[in-house]
């Protein structure tokens, strides 16, 4: 009878051009009698009711004033899905020539807000009851998911209620999903069958549209609380995620992993999703771990901890570890992957190791050992310090896992916060949050622990008394010795006098067996060389040879620095012959890599000293402008000085005399010798020796060489040879531009920067036009394709320098 009353009321409402108040009242009463119009309405009645609602909404929007009568009651008693679709359809209609009435628009927005705040769970329930389509309720589902965007487009930037803002609407939608799931749980407990695939589609579509944070920040904590001790809710949560469409699976799983408070909670929410769903398995075991690397350590711990908490998933954990080790031990991956990704993979390996059981480690011990040996070699061959340290830490961790009883690998590296964080990952993180002990109970435990501590103190005092008595007995036995110690309190250490002549220093360094004299000579050699330049020039090459081969005889503090400063002093006193000797020895046989890098360091330091201005025979280092940051604790003490300095810096003075110190100036001593430092280093880089191969395994020294050439060219600015140096360096860079080592590529890009800064713009335009065009194309490729972030940054910097150079040339030579 209720259905017949609704059908009769619908016929009456559709009889005229517009339903009157009496027809609307009858329709509302019929819908109330039908129990909200959802239970007994067939497809034809729903279609007719939807037409009536759309007619009412359009009349309300286009009429001169809000229509009278119980039209709001019809929307309140109609099925919520039909009401929502009718309201959105009316708001989305094009305006046309007729303006929309303000009262009618406000009425529709109020009705829509009332529906969203009170009947959104009913809309989702209606979605769940619709069956037969591939995506249940596709039109209504799209309206629910995209409601903020559709309403914003319909209003075209006009004011609308705050509930329709994304940050407010999607938390309401999440609460409605939870309420709809409560109805599903009640139905399951009553023995009824339910479908929640529509809710899965809503969740997936919201997440793939980028609204994970808004919806899952409400949904995940509620589900985590509901699934603690209820197996039905756990099944509901598993089914909710399993029914998400494949194209949305990545966004949903990532949101759950990021917002789950622990691996145990994630296991309750997802179940064995990675075992049942192949797409989810690919996302979890491949995409999140090997193809992407921007996630936090907490996400990695949740993800890998989730894999370790079930016997069916542990096989995937071991498989993931094997694939991670294969990537970590690949020389190609180490060369072409950015350091951030390699650190990410290293963290994942350490977390996997922390979850392995002894039996699992024993079953794959040989694979772990093989991967460790190959991977540590690849990482130690890298030119980047952070990559080498990552290899050391991971190799130590693998060794400690597979050799629990025997010796393990141990490397020497700097123990900073990053290294300690990596090592802490080897200890399995707690899979759940341990509740903190209240303060009162802590005090009780502390009080209970005090007696035991006092007892232990008493025992220690007793033991100490026994030790003292034993010592006293020993002294009594030795009391017959009448010898008294000699008073040496006023004695002074005898200092060995350092040589005062250069040739005496050479004799001491080459043949003296007096260790004290040798140490004094090493300490005094630099100042002696600078004080006696004429005597140094007579034996400069011989002295440079001795210093290059000098080895530490005693444990002298700062020996490497003292030797380097003496070498720099010799090179600056007699630049040409010493530079010729050092550059020739760089490509000679029987030198260690350390000695070759020492040669490069000495050349750079000496060139920097020679290029700086001198005043009264002393080098004056020009300070670079810098920003001084005041410490936070002392910011209020010197406020007057800070204010005075700011006032002084912003005050313009026209006639006060010379208020600033005159900038030091003088001849550039590097001008006449720059070529002797630079060109010999370019000659034999492509000729391998039996103990030295720059283009092969010694690429770290090649990187140092390239950086050295860049610095030398930069220091040669305004010299006569800078143009020839820039052209030669460009040819050198062009031959090595595709080198696989990122440190070498960084040096090559630094060379380009030095050339653009040091070589005059006119010379670049006249002598290297084609090279610059090709270089610009290469730099563009580096910015787009190079895996190393520093290389991309340097390439972009060079492109900006070239653009500034182009603008400068256009001003000089207008087109």
C-alpha cells in the first residue's frame, strides 16, 4: 500500500507543469509512510521521483524567490542518493541568460549541506545496495567522490559553505564510511550477506585523486581501534582494501603504510593482501622499495615489519632482501643511482636483516656472503665518501649476522648521527607501542630498587677494603727498601735546536738517525724556507723530492699538514722548476695514489697563495663576504653594537674621508707560472701505466685531477694564459663528459663553471662559439637525465651563467 501511495503521489506531482504545495505534501507523506522511500521503490518509481526532485531543484534555483511549500520535506524524505544527484544536477546546469536568484541558491546549498552532514552514511549505504554494474553506482559514486570539485566549478569561485572544502568534506566522508561499515558489521553478526565493494571504490578514487591525508587520517585510526580484538572488523578491513581497483591500489596501500602507527596495526588492517593481490604485491615488494626512494624510515619499518609478521608473507620478505642485495651489489646501480636512493636501499637491507630468524639466515648464508663481498667492493670503489661509508656499514651488518661466533668485518669511518641511525636499524624496532609507566609506579619501582643498590654498595665497599688491606701488606713486605725517589719536579724538557740552514735540513731529513732533531726540522722547515728564498732556490727541486717521499718516523702531531705546508712554501718560492718536477711525477711510475693526490693538493694551495695580493712581503688573503649568524643565547647582550652596525651600513656619508681600509693590491704572481701548473696535468691522462690508470679503476684520482684543473683555471682569471687554458680544458671536458662516476662528472661541470667565470666573454665568443653551443646542449641533457642531484644542480648553474653571458654580449654588441 505504501508503494501504491508513493506512485499515486508521483502521478499527481507530475500531472501539471509544476507540482503544487498540496501535491508536494502528499508526496512527502507517502515517502514517510514508505519508510524513507528506499525499501519499496522500484526502478520506475525511483526514476519518476528523481524527475520530480530535479524539477523542484531547478525551480528553486531559477525562480525569483525561494519556492513556497513543503519541497524541502520531499528532499529530506527522499532516498539520499536521488536527493544528492538532483541537487548537484541543478547546481551544475549552465547559467544561460537568466540570472540565478540568491535566495534559491542559498536554499539549495543549505539543503545540500544538511544532506552531507546528516545523511552521507545513508548515501553510502544506498551505494552498497546497488548491484549489477562493474563499478556500483558509477554516477552517484562519482558525485560523492568529486563533490567539492563539482560544487566549486558550479559556483565558479563564489562563496559556499565551509563543509564543502576538501579539508572538511573528506574527513566527514571517512566518518560516514566507518558508520556504513558499522551497519555492515551488524548485518554480518546477524547472518546477512553484505557487499562493501562500493566503499572500496570510494576509498580508492579519493586516494588516487590526492586526498589520502584527509580521508585516511580519520579512517586508519578508527579501523585500528575497531580491529584490535574483533575478528569481524578485521575481515571487513581486509575486504575493504582487497576490493580497491588495481589502478587505485598503490595510493591506498601507501596511505595505510604511512599512517599506521606500527607494523602490527598494518598487519591487522591489510591482512594477507600482498599474497592475494598480485598488483598489491608488486607495489609493496618492488615499487616502494626498488623503484622509489622518497619515503621515510618509519614507512620502511612499517612495510618490512608487515611482511615479517605472517608465515605466508615471510617468503616475500626473504625475496625482497635478495632483490635489495642484488641491487646493492650491482656496480652499475652504484654508479648510476643517486646517493639518496642508495641510502634508502641500505636502510631497507638493514631492516630486513633485523627481522630475519637464525634459521633463515642459515639457509641463505652463502647468498648473503656473496652479495656482501661484491657489494662492498663496488661501494669502496666509489669516489663519493657517503657511498663508501654506506658500503662499510651494510657490510659490517651482514657480517655480524652471518658470523655470530667468528670474526666479523670492521671498517674505520666517522661515527656521526647518520651512521648511528643506520646501525640502529639492525636492532628490530618494536612492532607495537609500549604504554608508558605512570609516574607513581616509576617512583615505587625506584624506591624498591634503592635497598638492592645500597646492598651492592656495601658489597663493593667490603671488596675495596680487602683490596686496600692487600696493598698494605705488599707495602709492608717492601718496607726494607730504603731508596727514595729522585725529585724531578723542577726539571725542564731539553728542546732540540732546529737547523738554521736549508742544506742542514736536507741532511737531517735524508740521513739523520736523531729522532728529536728530525722532528724539530719538520716543524721548522716551512718558516726556514720562507725566510731564505735564495738558498731555497738552489736546492728547491731536491727539497721538493725529499718532501714528496718523506715518511713519518715518529708519532708527530699534524705531520701531514706540516709536510704539506713545507711543500707549498718550496713551490711558492721557486714555482717553475718545482711545478715542472711535481707535474712530471704525477704521471710517473712507482707512486702511490696518496702521493699523487698530495701533488694535486700542493699545486692548488700554492696557486691560491701566488694569486692572492701581498703587502710588505706577506700574503693577504682576501676575505669573502659572508653572513654572520649571532648565537641565540647572546642575542640580547650586544644589541647596541648590532644596532650601530646596522645604522652604519645603511648611512650614506659624503665627506668624512677614507672610512674603509684600502683593499690590498699587487702583481698576480700566478700570471707568469699558471701554464706550468696547468698544462702538464692534461698531457698523459689517457695513457695507462702498470700501477696507475686514470680512465680505469683509479677514477677517484681522476675526479681529484678534474677538480684541481677547475680550481687552477679559476685562480688564473685575468692572466695572459687563461684563454688558452680554457680552450684546452674544454677539450679535456668534452672527452670525458659521459664518464660513469658522478664525482668525475661533478668536476667536469665545475670546469665549465670556471671557464665561464674566468675566460673573458669576448674570447669565448671569438674562439669557442661552436664548443659553447654543444656544451649548452649537453648541459640541458645533464639537467634532465643525470641521476646525481649535484650534477643536475651544477649543470643548471652553468646554464644560468651562459644565459648571463649571452645577455652581457648582447649589451656589448647590439644586434
